[in-house]
């Protein structure tokens, strides 16, 4: 994460690059899940600043299966207004890192034997991640010890047609 501010403090530019390792575990031996591609967004915990976007390919999680994806890239380059910079700068200067939230959206199909469900939208939200600003050229590892993830179903109840 790199924040550059112009000499006159009129404009600031934020450049970020995160390489994530994500894992999915299916503890059930009777169900398999088929996931569409994931859209990943990384924002500050208060939701004010977009840190980056990325994607994860579609995959199938069979019974008692664990899938791991290494090197998932989440990147962004954007100009920030003065108020946003003023809110972000103190967190960047702290040694314990910037509080981040990762949101992943996709659709999933469950299959058990010959039965197959319709696609259901889900959002996985992981909060409490501390992104550490690297010192020098060496990369820094984020602190995920306090991270909590939850899954929300995205179900359409009504179809509106006009």
C-alpha cells in the first residue's frame, strides 16, 4: 500500500497490491458445492476507502474436500480526496496496520446425489484483518488472528417485471 501526496497537498494517489491465499473447506461428505467465479473487494473496515478488487476462478468443492488458492491478486490505483486521506493517514502511520474488510460475492449450487439446487447468491465477509504497510522493498504479511468471517445468502424474494 503506497500513498503519495502532491507537494501542494491538493491531490493524493493510493496504490495497493495484495496477494491473498484463500481456502475453502467442505466438511460434509454427502454434499458438493459448485461455485461461480468470485468477485473480491477489499475496503477499509469503516468502508470509506476501496483498497482493491480482484477475482477468484470458479471451482467445485466435493465432499470432504479442501481447496486452496494462492496468489489471488487484489489491486487498485485511485485518487483520493483530502477528507479520505486525512482519515486514512493515521492508520497508515500506526505500526499495527490498517483495519481491512474483504467481501467476496458469488453464486453457488449444491448437489446431493441426483438432486441439484438452483443457484443462490452468497456474500462472504471477513472483517478484522490488519493490513501492514511494508517497510522498504520486502512484502509484509497481514495479521489475520482477529479475523472473523461470515456467509450471507443473497436470495431474491420477488421478481419485478414491468
